[in-house]
């Protein structure tokens, strides 16, 4: 019979910030990106997607009628997937100095970036998150959103 002992090591009192368990700094480059930057990045991405679609289909994009109803989401998904694969973040994330990396520090490959993007488009996965501010979409692909 084999007995396994598990010891629980208490975290230091100052390790109560997002990313502490992962060994990330409290603030500055490499720290977990705050909600303000992330929401601003999402707003920039969505607004740019709406403007791109408006340039092609006209004012129908603002009323959400016909094909224009889902087209901004498709543009958002394509932009987010391609730029996250190539540059480590969407256009809004690049502007707000946010980067998406694997927890190992590597960039996301195209398959992981696509899965992450599709989960973001479902809306629910990003709003369920852990104490390191990793949403279900991040946990599914082993990623984290950091400050540049």
C-alpha cells in the first residue's frame, strides 16, 4: 500500500493579486492586464468591426437587419483570430498594450487562437474567470492576458 502526503504551502500575504500564483509581477510589463484595458480593447475591436461592415453594407449595420446582423461578429472573429495568431493580440489589444500569451510565455498558435476567439464570441466563457483573471476561454487554451 502506498501513502501519499500532500503539503499545502500558504501563499505570502502580499500574493493576493491576479497572477501571483503563476509567478507574474504585480504590475508593469508581464503583469495580468486589468479589466479597464481589456474592456477598452474589446470596445475598440467591436467598434472597428462595425465600421468595417458599415463601409460595405451601409447603414443596415446599425439597425441590425438582414445579413448585417451577424457580419460584425464574423469580422470581429476574423480580426481577433488573425491578429492574435500573428501579433499576440487583437487591434484593440495592441492599442491598449495588452498581449495574449500561453502561460509558458509562448505566443498562441493559430489553432489555439481560433478556439479562444470562438469561445469569446460565445460571450459566456470570458465572464466566468478565476482569481488570475483567466476566463474559461483562456483556461481552454492555456493562455493569459498580460500587459505589454
